[in-house]
């Protein structure tokens, strides 16, 4: 394989980062060409965890296919489910009850926090600091406990269904979430003490993997990666779904476009998510948690596209329906895929250590890229 | 810009374009050989500025393929869907990867799963499937006897 | 009183009274060898256990707690496992060098042990150029690492080894210069003399600012020299998987692992000797009562306590800091540490000549 890829000049070193490598967080395979320690070329090879989810969905009903999508970006599985549910609802032209919308948004934001927490730990680990990982998990554990109590699962929740959510919240939900918010706020200082304020950390992150605004748009970067480059691309603000237009939160944008900016954006986003949850938590209206839907869902002939904001960026669900009980074609526009395509541009000419820092700051989830 | 405005302006510039009703965004069909000229206009014309290609995919209609491009403008916040019907036997279309760089990977994915050849693509190779893989998995007539996907 | 000094004297006298001097000397050699190998094994086991416990405390978890009380036999179990594992030699590796490398690293670590004073009058070899010997030998370990990286025939290993080479050679300078400042103050290269010169107070207190600066430089430089985080460029597991020992397994890997901890122990012992008086108890000037009480604590306890304190410091670094990048690492040395330590040497000389220390 090396000989085949190795269209290189004399003296270059070709290294396989992955498919098993501590820094790729999954089975990503990067073939990098080095000149000494300097990166000349980065070539992603995908497909090690390709499960052909799009093909699989073509033979699953509109109720069933949602459960497969939890396995795409497993760190924001609620949001994936949410996107699919919204897309089906768009086709059926039903609106979920208010209560369901509130629950969905709270769950989305909790997922976002959990995902960013995990990323925060993994990012520090990529840079060689192990301790933050455990500190991040302490808070994340509280969220997964809440998820487990309500949805019965800790990672692939499968909680959102067309027309609402699958089940009622567990009795102490509000208290549990409040407790989490309290815990998080008391521990947030630790985050900056341990990592953000560290001189080594800042040196490793600042002006590393710079992505200009034009490039970010051209590469289709979204989510924290796009916003760190100054692209306003928060779907929650631009194309609000459910009750995002009723809550107040800021879209965080930075202008530097380096790894540190992406880091800052994510940390601030956690704060905003907490703000959203605080606004909604006390005001969840009474009522049904699911709209009445038929047992077998049939979407009318046509094409439906739903964009949502996952923890990694813009997720698009594109359903092409022929009027049957299964989708004719489904396409998932995954945020990680586009963000990954910008990697080579970001790290060319930098060192191996910078590649790891930049890759970490992209927050790649490989099943999301491969699908 | 609203869909109607977009529509009327597009017709002025590109006479070969045709529209499809329904959908929340404007759906426009262009002949495949006109695609490059069309998207160039979409990208460069002031007032359109479709600088963000957020979804690029292909649909297998058994008789033909439809390439689907979802564009958005970060300046004006309007969206458009451009579609192009291409021959199923000999699927070929111009690449747009030099205009939107994200298209390079997205087109490789489409090539890998549908077998659509993108002319002038800088590096058209299989992306997800192994290099020696035979067949195009997301086509409707694809059957894999070993790894059965149909339920 | 039963102290290490007395035990060695008794053994020495007993051997000399029962055998002829040549046989007695040979027996002593063997005894010293066995003792140092045992010490190595024990140190390796206990320091790995300590590291895991320190890490656990920092990471709000328990650490090893299953094998033996508080998990103290965990490392023994791990070593047994490593002993029984197959030692793979990769295809295409230079077999001879590949097998030799871990032993070189280990032998170097053993050699540095010679001039270290573990307790009062308890020293393997009181060489009159002790400090010079230490700096000379400690730079040899880079050969073992380069050998391992080159012989593995793996690109990760090669990159790790090259990084390690650049790093150790650079930081050797700062470490040497910071050690020199103590030599300047003492006026002797012998470890024994250096310790005895701290009878009325440790150098870090006696020589105040210059000693403090050189201690800080010393601790940074030796952290880099032992390839510990935040300077673990040679291993950098998130970049190079395991750096120079990527291809090593089983007991050969264990030797590298052991050598790392022995090296930590040794550099911390050197630090304790030079800056904190080695086995010398804490004496404050001529305050007799206080000094007398301190003398009751055995000298070996003083030495080990100081060394373990420094080891804890180095472990603390590892579990707190992220890793530097290779160019930042070299910048830190050549642009900051080296000029500062050169200036500091001048300052120390001034202090020593003018007698501005206590």
C-alpha cells in the first residue's frame, strides 16, 4: 500500500497515523508525508467503520431508521435522532406538542454539554495531559446518569421519535439537572486552572491549524470549527427548529480560526447550553409528550431536508420519498466529514505535534465521518 | 433573497434552467453540461453569493442519476438546490471541487458509492471502500451476497 | 547503633578477618552487585506503584487496590506478566542492536549509581570527580535510545529516537551548568565533599538566589533528560504511539520501563545531594539544640525522604502539564535555559568569590 501511495520525492517519510492510533479517537487512517518532522501532506483514508447506514435506512421504516442514526455521531445521538424526527415530521406535517419540544431541546443541550466535556478531556489527552480526562468524566457521568434514568441508555439513547419523545421524563429529572448545573458551575474554575490557563497548553494551541474565514466556508466547516473562524453558522440561530427561537442564547464566534479559538468556542458553548437549559427547565409545560401518529408512517412523495446543530456542527438529513413506508434515499450530511476535509489545509508545513493538536480541536467522531 | 426573487433572477442569467415545485427551498434543474457554468454564476454573481456547499449527493432513480447540490449563502442566508440528471450507463459530470473545496471529498464519496465520474477532479479515488472493491454500493441494483444489507 | 555505615563496616571486617584480602574484595564486589540489582528491582517496583498512586490521587480515582494491601503487589504482578510475555523482534529489525539497546540503557542507569551517597559513609565508590562522572555517564543513555529507535526499523521509533537525541544532548548543557554552580560553591567535584560542605545548612538555603535558579533549571533539565512529561517527546504516545520503544515487548520493554524509573530516582538523588544536602540532616547554622535533634533521624531516611520528595515533584509535573512541541522544547533550552544558566554560573562565581553566602 505504501508503494502505491508513495508518490514522493527522495527523503520523505511516509507514516500511517491510524487506523489504530491513540490520537485518532477511532479508526481514522491518515497517511502523512513528512519531511523530517514537518508535514508535507495529509491524506485521510476512510471506511474502517463504514456501516453503510444510508443503504441500511433504505430498507427500514420511518420509525426504525432513527435508531440506526444514534450510531453515527454517538456523542450527540440525541441530536441525530432529533434531526431525523424533525425531518419525518416535516414530511408528515405534524407538530409535536410543546412539552415534547421543551424536552427535546433540553436533552439536546445536555448532550451537547456531554459531548463537549468528553472532547475537552480528549483534547488535553492529545496534548499529553491525562488528568483533565478524568475531571471531564466526573461531570459527564452526571449527564449520562440523567440520560440513563430517562431514556434507559447512556450513549445511544433513541429517545426522540416522530411526533415527540418516546417516554415521559423520569420523576426527579428537574432536580437531577439542577444538581448537575450546580456541580458544573462549581467545577468550571478547575477547567481553566488545569488546562486553559496553562502556558504550555496555550503555546501548543495558539496559531496552530489556522483556518481563515474564506477557507472555512469553502471547506464547508460548520459548528465550533466554523464559528472559531468567524463564520456565523449556528443552525439553532439561523434556522431555528422546535423552540430554539424562544430561548435566549448567544452564538459564540471567534475570529482567530486557530485551535485555541476552537477550544474557546466549545468552552463558551457549554455555558450557553447551560443558559438554555436554565431557561427551559422550570417551564416545561404540562401535556402530552408525543403527538398522535399513525402506526405506520408514510411520507408523501417529495424531498425533505432538515438541518440541525449537533455538537460537531451542521447535520443534514435529506430524505427522498417515493410515498412508501421506507425512504427511497437518505443522505446524512455529517459535520465531521467536511471538517476533516479542512485538516490537510490546516496543518501543512507544521509539525506532527501540531497535527495532533489541530485534529483534536476538530473534534472528529469517526463513525460520523464514515457512517 | 426569497425563492421567487431567486427564481426570476436565475431565469435571466441561465435560460436553460428549469424549476421543480415543492420543497422548502428552490429546486432547479440544469443540464449536466451546463452545470459548471451555472454554479460558477451562483458563486460569483453578486446578490447570489452561494459560497457554502453544504450537501452534495446523488440519487439513483433506476433510469438515471440525479446529482443534488445544496447551496447556501453565508452572506444573504438563502438556499438553493441544484439538480442535474445524468446518464446511468455512463455517469459523468464536471467537478465543482475547485470552487468549493469541500466538494473534493464529497465527490470522492459519491464516486465511491455511485460510480459517478467527476471530470477534472484532482484526485478521484475510492474513499470509503477498499481500493480493489468491485461495484457501486449505493446503487439500487447493487447486491452483495456476503454482506447482506436488505432486511 | 545499627546503621548502614555500621553494617558495611561489620561485613568488611568479618570478611577481612576470615579470608585473605583479595577474596574479601571480590566477595564485596559480588555483594555490592547483588545489592544494587536488588535495589534496582525494588526501586522500579515501588516507584511504578508510587507513580500510579500519585496519578490516581490527581485524577480523583483510587489507583491499584486489588493485589495486596493498597495494591502494593500490583507492580510485582505486572512484572511477572511482562517476564512471561513473548519478546517479539520485528522482521527487518537489526536483531543484535535491538536486543542490546535495553541493556545499554539499563547499564548506564546502573553505572550512575556508583558515586551516590545513600547514607553517611555509605557509598559504593567515592570518586574524586563524582559530579563529572555523573554528567559524563548520564549522557550515554541517549546511545541506547538511539540504538533502540534505529534498530527497530519502525518510523515511529526512529522519530522518537531522533527527538530524544536532540533533546538529551541539548538539556545536558543546562543540567551540567546548573550542577557546576554547586561545584563552584563547594570547590570540589567529590560527592562526599559536596555533602560535607552542607553541614551547616543546605546549599539551596545557604546560596539563596543563584542556588534557587540553578535548582529550577536543574529540575527542568533532568525532567527533559529522563524523557518525562511534559518533555516526553521521545515517547509522545498521542503522536508517536510509544516513540523509541514502540516495537519492544515483554522483558525488553520492562527494562526500558525500569530504566526510566531508575533514572528518575538517580537524577532526584543527585538533586537532593547537590541542593538539599544528600543524607545531611537539616541543620540551621549553629543552633546546637535543633541540629542535635535532627541528627537523631537516620541519615538514610533523610536521603530517601529528600529524593522521594523530588520524585513526587517530577511525577506531579507529568500528571499536570500537557506536552511541549519539539521546536518549543528546543527553543526553551537554547533561548531561555542555556543563557539563564550561563548567567547564573557567573552570578554563582561572584557569590562564591565574594563570600556572599551563609
